[in-house]
């Protein structure tokens, strides 16, 4: 059975959320041009546009993964529904706070209303993380027939959970905010996406990531969207296996996916370390470049070793048992 086939239909609540977010993303793109308002140094519709695209990708991928569960599908359905509900609440709060009220959403404690909306957003995110964790545990617990498929889903979900958890670093008070708190005050803003640079400073096109300092959103983004990138790698390996004999054994593709997952985790750690040092993504220092080079070299070496020991390349007398 190929990677795109499933044992059951797609998760309907997640599919509905995917469709709604796709429409909302199109509306938000229009809003970017039609609405001149700015919020925290960016167009007021930018957060809605970015989150709509991100949520659509996330729910579409998770819906597909849930369709592949061989057992415990009821648990999977409920967890998928919890994810759909949490993301719907999140988007409603984003639109209500940024588009309708014209106020910043994250880290905003300026008024009781702002604090309430911020806390509800945090609750929805915790629900999303917990439900995704249960889905990951279901996949770890169950034995899937295709080892490459099992590896891609487990790796993608683990990396996505890691990326979500890294978002908590953004809620740590900056030194200036902590000074106000230590003095007994209540700052209107607690937390920041940026490290060593103002929150509303210049950013990269589309993403808005800081160009003057570190930005914690980068590692968060990279981790979250491993949920799509790892399956794309698996699709690519499966397609190549039709022409490249060494990739035909599922165990080889599984090894390559595991290598990619480990290296991707290293990339997430590197991006986090770079941001926490107040270093802009496009201005890496020597230490960052050295770490990136080490990741690249180990990835190539490990992948070469995995392909070299493929059962398809071994002589009949050299055939090894299936790797576990």
C-alpha cells in the first residue's frame, strides 16, 4: 500500500477546518492590500494570513495521518476533533483581537480584556499540544505494516511537538519587562518573539522574522512544519525507489527518514541557540556556521552509510536480517 493510501476516510472535522482556513487565507491576502492598518510594525491582516496557511497545512496533514491508524481509530477521531476545536478557537481569537479590536494578541496584558483573550489563546494551544501528543503516542504504540510510513509519522509528530513546545520560550519576560516586574509593576507586554531587538523592528518579507536580532519564531516554525516536510521526504523516497534499486527496501527508506529526523532536530536546536544569542537568521557568526556545517556533514555521511548497506546492494551471501 502506497503512502497516499489510507485505511479509512479522512478526519472530517480536520478537513472542514482545512477548507475554512484555505478560504480565510485568500480573504486575508485581499485584506493585506485593502486594509492599510498596521499592528506591531506589520499589516493588521498578516497574522491572520500566516496562521490560516499554517493551520490549513497542519490539519490536512494530521487528517491524513489519522486515516492510516490501524487500530484505536475512535481515540484518533476524538484527538483530531480536539485539535480542530483548539485551532478554530485560536483563529477566532486572532481575528477578534487583531482585525476587529485592532490590538496585539500575543503577550498582551494591557487590559483585563487583553489578558483574558491572551489566556484563552494559551489554553487552546495547550489543548492542541496535548491532543497531538496523544496522536503521537497512538502511533508509537501501534505497529504499522510499512516501516517507512511508521517512521515518517512518528518523526513528524515528535518534531512538531518539539516546535510547539519551543513556543513557550517566547513567553519569558525580556530583561526590561523583568525589571518592571521586580520593581512591583505590571508591564503591559510580557514576552517577545525577538531577542536583542525590538518586537516591531524590521523583519524578513512575508515571515516578519527579525533582521536585527534573534527570533524564536524561526525554530518554532521549523519544528511545527516538520509535520509536512518529513512526509514529503518519504513521498520523494518512495517515488525515487521505482528507479533507484537501493531505495526499494522499506527498511532503507526508514533509515533515511530517521536520519533526516535526527538531523532536523539538530537544526531546530541550532536555530533556537542562534535566536537565544540574539543573532539574526541571515547574520550567523562563525560558531553557527560551524554547527551548520557539522549537521550537513553528518547528514551526508549517515545517509551514504544507510544506502551503502541497503539489502538491494548486498550479494546474496551478504544479505542481512531485517533491521529493527
